C-alpha cells in the first residue's frame, strides 16, 4: 500500500494554479472573443437563402400593412 505525504497534495495544487491574464493579454483575449462571436452571428445570418430572406421580409411587410390598416379602421370608427 502506498501513502502520499500530506505536503505533496498541497504543493501540487499550488503549482497547478493558473496566472490571471493582465494588460495586453487580457485585451487580446477580449478582442478574439468579440471577433469569434461576431463571426458566429454572421455565419448564422448567412445560413438563410435569398428566397427565404425575401419571403420573411414580405411576411413582415404584410403584417405591418395589416396593423396599419386596422389602426386606420379603428381611428375611423371613433
């Protein structure tokens, strides 16, 4: 049976801690994260085909038109 001394686990945990990023390193990390998030959003937008985008725009314009016409009708009734 093997026993590890108590000091071995303490010294290992002290060595395994990571140093926190400071200054330029932190700036580079934040910039790279922002670029990654921007690229993901851009890629998600590019997944829709042109036909789908046109259809979605037509649907939203039709909904706005219906809302506008119903608002005009409500204004006439009063």
